[in-house]
């Protein structure tokens, strides 16, 4: 390996790889066609398999939609809760109050350092000791607690991206800091944080497959139930993978459209 | 405006402010009377903004006392938001709210802080937009406005609170030369109406026309103060002379 010599090194190349599928942009022609290819391809394969070999493919298609609904339910409920947690975490992270700031920062550090699957188990069984919650509720809380930390960072960055003159102008008009946050800062920050929140939604939807371990009948678990009864593991997981792919590709597309709309404004 | 009937609007006593090691305000004492117009001048970094921002507590001072409109703003008991309602501030960088229309910019704090109804706030906003001569832009977003127009919106926004005191921190420094006049005009009108004003500016023409008193600051301290007449004819301190020579 070549040594890095002196300070000639200009900017380090930044490698940006998001968690969700690459978000297609109009300018990015290659990716745009890759998106189309995958999306249309996945639909075509599903259709072909279901028609040409209804047993087991059509049967699988009929069996898993309940799971898709549960996957969406977990994702949507978790993201809403995560947004609330994230807002307060983000506010805590910029708070001048040392205690509040400390709590928020530690929460973020701890959560980011533990694999989601471990957290899920932990919260599920920890909650189970104190109160007996339905699996679904535990799963949503666990996902939200985890994603709340990431949301917190998004909110923090969004709030910090607003020129500090805005806060000063609001405060100098006599607004309290919460009034200024609510009427001046957050509405402006919202624009910057909407696309990353969209990406988190897609990521959360994928990670929600982990809750299948907690006796929640999401898409993946429904697939597993079908497979273990019919012994069609390969066929079932092919379908499950394709359905996840279609959903995430579709949602990523929505996020990118939203991003474009916002940047036009 | 005469300073004979002395009702003090702002009183600073032995004010010190540090940024780390740097002494940004160095034993500043100053009385500003009702209706008085003060112009603060001085080289970059001399503490002009810090002084202004201490008066509405955007900066917290380290020692001394500041009384505004009878309220000791360093006292923990004082509700600073209440005091700020009475102090309008205009910034060099305008700081209008980009996500609100011009009318909403001016109405926002009226409804949120002064608890006026939407209708009443709109009426007052419209009046003020007429006053700063920008009524036709009511429903535009600030992004569509020139710098001079944005600054006039910012002035109207501050005036909407019906303040007793207006602070201006280099309100024309960020403007293209052809827009400076329109903003100064609004400020001159305001001065004529009797508003108490503290203005940091390099516009010496404005200072000569409007100021009751000019204050020259350097290294965080007040070096010299006096009438415009005094400053432009026979400033006494050497540093003042050097500074005035540079900018005039
Ligand atoms: N938030 C801050 N943190 C650290 N130092 C600061 C801060 N604000 C101001 N200073 C320093 O305090 C000193 C006084 O600054 P101030 O902005 O009051 O000067 P000024 O007279 O308004 O200058 P200018 O004409 O450039 O606006 C400067 O040396 C400045 O660098
Ligand atoms: Mg300044």
C-alpha cells in the first residue's frame, strides 16, 4: 500500500452508501434504468411464476398478504413512535441543560452500539418481565426505541442546519424557545429532514423482518409458516424476497420524488 | 430630541463581557433616555454588536448591570421574554422567516407573543407594510424580495410588537448600495416619530442627521461620546480621529 505523503492529499473521497436501495435520480441514468429493471423484473417474475406454476407460487401469494399488512403496521407504528422519540432526542442533543443533553447523548450512543436484533430480544424480554405486553406492541416499541436514536440525529442535524439568526430573530420578538422552535425552526428544518426520514422508513420496513422472531406474523413469518407446512422453502423465500424488493423499490422511488419536489421549492 | 426630561430607557453600569479570554465589553456604562437616538460607531471587533445584543440579552454579560425599561435584565426573576417584547431588533442579515409570507412574517409574533387575533394582527401588519412601502409584496415569500425589501420587512416585523426601543445592528451593511437609501429612509421616519433608537452603523450621513449622541467604541470600551457636531468638528481622542479619518 502506498504511504500517504505530506499534506498534498486533498479531499478524501466520500463514499456514500445509504441503507435503503440506491435512490434513483433523473440525472443518474444508469441507476434509473437499474431501478426500472429491478422493479419491473420483480413484478414480471412474480407474475410469471404465479401463472406458470400456481402450486405453490400462487398459493404463497394468497397466503402472505396478511403478513404484508402486519409488516406495514409494525413499520408505520414504529416510525411514528420513533419520530416522537427522535424529536425529543434531537432537542435534547442540542439542549444547553447538561443533564438533558447527557441523557439524550447516552441514549444515542448506547442504541447505536447494539445490534438491532439484540435490542429487540432485550426489550422484548425486559418488557416481558415487568409487564406482559402483546408481542406486537413489544416489537413496535423495540423498533421505535432503536430508530428513535437515528431519528434524533436526523432532527438534530436538521435543526442545526437552520441559520442561528432565525432563532435570534424569533427570540428577540419575545418568543419563548419552544415557541421559536415550533413556529420558526422546526417548520424550516422539516424540509431538510423529510428525505432522510423517508429513507429511515424504508430501512425500518426492511429491519421489521426481524420481528418475525418475536411471534409477530409479519411478511417473513407468514412465509416461514407456509414453507414449514408445505416444505417449499426455496419457492416461498423467493416470493418473500421479491415482495420485499418491490415494496422497498416502490417506497424509495416515492422518497426520491419527494426529495426532488422539495429541492424545486 | 432633547435629553433634558430624563426618563431612562436603558441604563448600563460597569458592564463586562468575555468570550473566553477576549474582553468584548470592558467596563461599559451608559444611559439612554426616552426618545433618544444613539449611533454607535467603531472598528470591527470593537464590541458594538455585543453591546447591542446584551441589551436584549442575546448575549449574557459577565459583570455589571443592565436595566431596560425599568427591568433588571440580569435578574433571574425578570421574564426576559416580556422585556424583549418591548425591544425591537433589526439584524445585518435581515433574518426574515423564509417559510412565511411577508404578511405572516409580520403577524407571527403578534399572534404568538402579543396574543392578538389573526384579524387584528393582519390589520396592523398591513398598516406597517404601507409604512415601509412594501404592501404590494404582502403575499410573497421573502426569497423573492431584494435585500432592501427584506430589511424593510424585518423592520416592520419588529415594529409590529409596538416596541419602546429599537436596536439596529448594521442594518444596511449587507445591502447593495442602491438599496441603502430606502432602508435609511424608513429609519429616519421612525426617528422623527420619536422612537428610542440605538443604531450601529457606518452611515455617517445618517448619524449626522439623526443622532442625538454618537458613541465611539474601541476594544470593548466607550472611548468617546458626544453630539454629531462634536464628532465631526473636533473629536478629542486620538483613536477617534484616526477612525473617523479612515471612514470619512
Ligand atoms: N459568539 C462569540 N464567540 C467568541 N467571540 C465572539 C463572539 N461574538 C463576538 N466575539 C468577539 O468579540 C469581539 C467583539 O465582537 P462584536 O461582534 O461585538 O464586534 P463589532 O464591533 O460588532 O464588530 P463588527 O463591526 O465586525 O460587527 C470580537 O473580537 C469578536 O470576535
Ligand atoms: Mg457587529
